[in-house]
């Protein structure tokens, strides 16, 4: 009788353990899928913004040498995408025009050049070589870390300049936290092996 009870108990424990692990695995997959969808929905407008401005430049509707018009277009485009922290253009000589969106959702101009930033120069070199959109390394600028994406701007094979947008890592972290709170769990963003 003791052997029979022990056998039933062992089967029950094994089944319970397997069911618990299966449920935890399903919950983990659900959380990961929810976070992936939320991050895609958060970054997609930055991609759409970059494509929109690039089409304007490449079609000739926006001339990068018309500083006032470029600033107006970038300001209007950024106003409709609050998750984007900044959008910048560079001409082939690396002159910078752009706008930023601060934590309080105030939009301001970026008129300084970044020719001495090796991170930005490296990203611009990659954009010049790769057709289409390029995701760059995380970049730390004035207290904010940005997930960067950009592309070279060309018309008939001629390099007109570059376009870059940045989504703040702070906004992405907040988004991941909000999604993980829905499942009463802790999720976070990893960069590399140790950050």
C-alpha cells in the first residue's frame, strides 16, 4: 500500500511540475510576444517618419539647402511622432539640421554640427554604403541614450545627404515596464552582454 501511495504521489508531483513549467513557458512566450509587438509599434513611426522625409528629399520636394523649409518640415514631422526624440539631416559636408523632442514634449532646433563625433561619423559611413534604412549603435547625447536609425539620401545615384532619427532608450524602457506590469512581471532591455 505504501508503494502504491508513493507511486501515485510521484506521478502527481511529476505531472504538476511539468504542467507548471509548461504554464511558465507559455506565459514567458506571451510576455515576450507582447513586448515585441509593443516595441515594434513604438519604433515603426520612427521608421515611417524617416521614410516620409527621405521621400520628400529624394523626390526634390524638399531641398536640404533651404534651412528654414527643412526645419519647418522636420518640426512638423516630429510633432506627430512623440516617441521620436530627434530627427536630423546632414548634407554631404556633415552640416547638421534637426529638431529634438525633450522629456516635456517641447520641440527645439539642433543646429550644431557633429563632425568630431566618431559614433555619428561611423553611422554616416555605414548609411552611405548600405541602401535603405540602417539601425545604428546606441548613442549617448546630452543625457539621453538613443536607438538610432537612418539612411543616406540619394537622387539619381547622387548623395544628397543623410537622415537620422532617434528613439530614446528611456521611452523604450518605460514602454517595456508598462507592458511587463500588465503581466505582473519584470522585463528589461539588455544591451550587449552586460548592460
